[in-house]
C-alpha cells in the first residue's frame, strides 16, 4: 500500500511521541456482514514510537481496516472499528494472542466518531463542534494517509454538527488527549482496538436525529460484544479489555465499565443485531469524564459558583444557589465515604476532602518535580501555597481564586435556552434539543418546552449515567479496576464528578487509581506511560517476545 506516513512529534504533558509508518500488505480487509472476524484480512504496517523515557521503538503490526461490528447498522460509517496487533517490536517477534486489548474511543462532546477511513493505529476521529484543542492534547504534523484519515473522519460529520447546540462550551473536548495511549499500548505489545460510535448531531434525510442518547453507549457495547464473540479469531485476550476515553469519551468509558451486561440496553443491542456475547469489560480508563449529567449543574455550581466568567461577571447567583442546594441534597443521598479514611462526604465537607485527598497531593507532586529555582519562582508567583516539609498546603477558597474564570455560564449543562451540547444529546426525532432536568425545564426560556421533563428522559438518563449502575442498581458485572484522571483547572465540569465516581467505586471495594493533574485543563493526559504500566499490572500481562 505504500503508506509512508510521518506523524511527526506529539507533545503529551511534556512527553515526546514520534510516529513514522511504512507498510507492506498481505490482503485487504472488508466490512464484516456476518460478525465473524477475518484474521487474515490485515495489512502489515511499521510504526516508530518514542516512549515516555525517550526510547524509540520500531513496531511492526497487523492492521485491520474498518469492520462493521453490528449486523443491522444504522450507519456503518460510525458503527465500525479498527484493529491493530503488534507482531514484532525492535526486531523481536511478539505474540499478542493473549495480550490486553486497549479499547480506545475518540468521542468528544457526545459527537459522532468514525474510523471508516482510518489507515493506521490512532486513526479514529471525532467530529467537533468547535473549540480549541484540550490542554495536554498531542499536536501532530501528519502527512499522506495519517493526516487524510484524521481529517476525513472529522469531515464526515461536519455538516451534521454545523448547527448543533454547544454554546456553553460543552463540545470542545476531543479524544486526542489520550491518542498517545494507542501508540504506547502498541509499543508495549498490547492489541489496540478503536471503535467509532454515533453522535448527537447525526440526522437522516427526514431530519430525524439518530445519534442522540443512548446511541453512543449502545454502539460501544456492541463493539465489545463483537470483540468478545470473536474469541480465538481476533487478536488479544477478550477477557482483558481495557477501555479509554476523554471528556464525553471518558464518560462513555466510565459507563461502559459500570454497566457491563446490564439488561436495560438489551432491546437497543438486539435492534442493531449486536453479537450474542457479553459487553462487560475488565478495566476502565477515564480522563475528565463529563457524566452524571442530571446532577452536573448542581455539582458545577457547588464547585465554581463563586468564580467569575471570563467577562469578569458573576453568573446569576439566584440560579447558582438553587442548584447548589439541589447538589447538597443529592450528595447527602449518595452516602459516600471518602478515600483514605476521610469518613462520610457531604456538601459541607466536600471542599476539605477535595483539598486533602486530591488537590494538595497534586500540587505537592508538581512542585516536588521542579528544580529548586523553578519551585521558588512558582511559589513566589502563587503565594497562596505554603510549602513546608516537602508538602503543599492551601485553602479551597484560595484554590478557586487560583483557577480563575469558570468556563461555563449557569446552568452549565441543561441550559435554559437549550443551547448546551447536552440538550442536543437528549434530543429525539426531529427535535434538536430537550431539557433533561426538572429545574431546566421549569425555567425554560425558549417557549418550546412544556416546562416538564419529557416522559422518556428518566430512562435515558439511567442509560447514560454510570452512577445508576453503581448506586441505584449496583452492577456485579462492572469493571473492578479504574484509572481516573482530571486536571485541577478543568472547569468544563465539576471536580467533584470524578471524585464521587471514585469514592463510590472505592466504597464498593473496587481498585481505584485516581489523581488530579496540577494546573492542567480539560483533556490533559500527563502520565500515559503510567497508564500503560497499570494495564499490565491489573491484567497480569507479561509480554511474550521472541529472539
């Protein structure tokens, strides 16, 4: 095929990732109509990957072009996946038949994601509705097939997303923040599978939206079922699937991990002709998950209610305080206990918990890694931090001042004027956007709402919220291993969303690895190498390499 692609150098949290691809082909792949994976329909590619310690690795891998993962696709452009399996690393043969499978989605903003034109690993693309690249996201300089794949994937849905809601800034996150995971996983000897999924902006010729909730999670579940149904044919250990995603993709990754084999999705999966197999996964990686949407407005105001907008003005404090009161009631009802023996969590002590459990350790790690002179400079510029005995301490109020302007107005997710991307996520039929909270519906400013939440919304919220499967209907088939990351300056969501998720998982006895990246914003991924190591640890994987 003569790809000859050069993906340049991608900077991820200060880590350089270079990728150069060349190819030789065995046979061309075709879309799967029978849901039986063809192990021989691959193209042989070579990619150069520089790991997090600066060592360059040459990886020879088998690549399977887009394969439709359901028998009755609504839109195969999105309901397909690509597979990459290493066969040789640095001149030594690799047996990936029992390797962990990294299932990396590239969904951002609940928008469509397609791998239909991908020609190499990392070729997934998410159609974005606007906004800048997230903090920590790789910047690539790609040529030939590598760049064509990414741009074509995004362009496939550009027309569909042109008029989509998102004025509150809810659609600016991409899966790019975790694209380094795919390269590093491949270089570690893991199988990498990248699924596409339908998204909220897709419309058919009749003007009906066919990618709104719960389409994306149903598609990802169908992809898992396809993988598991092809045990022994598809490379990798189908019992060791580890999902990964950022922002809305992080929410979907969390949901995928929490909801394994839940029967509430069965009718949707049956309609698509999904494989008759389990959709449970082994472990979950989630970066800045924008989830728990029905409580996200209250959480956001509890967290950022006192912070000005970028204009220097405060949001409507009547609305903010009303939402904070709702959050306090919700938080109490969760009956969570904090990690580290903190005790019961409520709206009155959650700030102290966040500072003690996450924020001070995050700042401490950051400052300890600096040189003495760099640390002194940082502390001089940030006098709210007390540095003593190798530990950073500060107050919640001073931390909020340090973060500065909040990104979103109020309500942040169920906007009164239906302008938020999440309003579109709960659209239906030919209706572009709908309210999904009682408070949002009651205060609707468009005149298009009945002032009540539509009757089908509660069930859809359950389908889209991992907390439903962890609190209301505790799912025994959930992932038991969790990697959760968030930037401390991420005001795309409330910092408490990830903290509550982690606390509930910990309370259930699951293995939770959850930290915050100091001074990083939405989409940061500053420790990708640690994630790859963590996968080996939790799956018990030991690479099999020849001479």
